[in-house]
C-alpha cells in the first residue's frame, strides 16, 4: 500500500501513549462489513458506512473505498460530469491516479498519497477519471472518497478546491514505533494536518505493523470511526475482531485503540486503517443522489437549480 511511507518509523515524532489512569478508551459500539457496489462508469467500491445509524456517523455522510482493483489495459473507469451541493468531498488516493476537473476551474492529478478536498457548497460540477495513459496501461487503483456534511449555515458557501500533496501529510509514529500515522486533516496529539475543513474533523491513515498497537488521543467532542483498508486486527480494549472492509464505530471516551494481529496475509503484511472523527453537526439530514441538504424541499430546489445551470456549467476545451 504505497500512499506515503517512510523507511524507518523510529525517525518520526512520537505520539505519547495516553496515561490509562486518566483517560478512557472508547468502547466499540458496532462492527459492520461494507457491501460491494459500483460507482460512476462502473468502478468497484465498498460502501463503508452501509447499515450504520447516521447519527453515529455525523458529520460524515458517506464513504466509498474505491478498489482496490487491478485494471487490465483499457479497463480503468471514472465518473462523468455530475453535480454536488451541500457538503464536501474528500478523495484520498492510495494507489493509482485520478484526474479531477470542475466547473470553478479547479483540477489536477491526484496520485499515491495525495488528497483532494472539494467543498461543493452552493454547487459545483466535476468529473473524476484516470488519465488516458493509465486507462491504456491499466494498473492498480485504490482510494477513498468521503463525504463530509456542512452545517445549514454553510451549505450555500462558495465552492472551493484544495489539493493536498502527499508530501504535506504530517507523519508521526506511536510510542514504540510500531505504527506509521499519516495525519491528512485536522489535529492529532498537538500536531496540525494540512487539510482545511469547514466542519472540525481529523482524518488519519495508519499502517500498524503486525503485532503492534495503535493508541491515539481523540477529542472527546468528536465521534470515532475506524475503517480497515487491509489486514486483520482488533478494536477497543475488548479486542473486537476487525478485518479488511469493516467499519468499527466507537463510543465515548478520549482514546482510540486498535491492535494488529500477529499473523497477517502475505499480500497485506500490515494492518492499514483509516481513522476518522469530527464534531457532530446534529441537524436534520436529507441526502439524495449527489446532494446533501436539510430538507426534501432543498433537494428538489437543488435538482431545479442543476437543470437550470445554476450549479455551474461544463467548461469547454
Ligand atoms: Mn462526485
């Protein structure tokens, strides 16, 4: 799993292990398995949040693990032009390349470890595709797309596009050096990640060596979700088993704990997890298709505005 990596985690700043006497490890509320589906022109995804109560996900709305898939030459797929309103999309590419273009002139390539943060706000059109040369060659494709809600007061904010290059990700390690912690957005243990978010949140991709543990201090006012990208392990003090394609939802407390099993499959020697948390918005959510609003009427208005060209137009050339 390339993303961004280092030769030796022992050279990285360490996250001090929280004192168990004065901190509460968050309990595991549920573990769910992400069903498989298809997105866009037919690229395979796993719906990471399927079957989970929306109030436990808040401020997150939806997450797809894109791939992991090895495309044959000519097979790689993306999306056509489509609109969004009312939230932010975060695309994190672990392996492979996506080319983004949008109706506000944003765009670029995101590849191995890069993140793209798009605030749809009042409305945007965009397209995401592998570049032509990679469609021709085929190859490995693996990433995450996360939808982060916006509060009612910010749903109609101006659209914005941010590229977060892999080199900007803050790299940390755990107390014993057993895990590589990539801080993509938000704060963790007094370190600030590069992503600027409307809704306060933290996003981490951690690679936990077999037999090692990941203990992270976590803001009490944030929710806590761990999605397994690869490998096997356990979540919480209770050691609830988790494996690739599963989401663990944690309850209240101030630390998150995940352990990597000592034995892993040879194709993924480590446990790779995405750790997410944010401050719940606690407003009614009405999500339909590419829009995330507060009411059904606002969804109808979004469709009307889209068809009238008010969410933007496809750039020419
Ligand atoms: Mn989209």
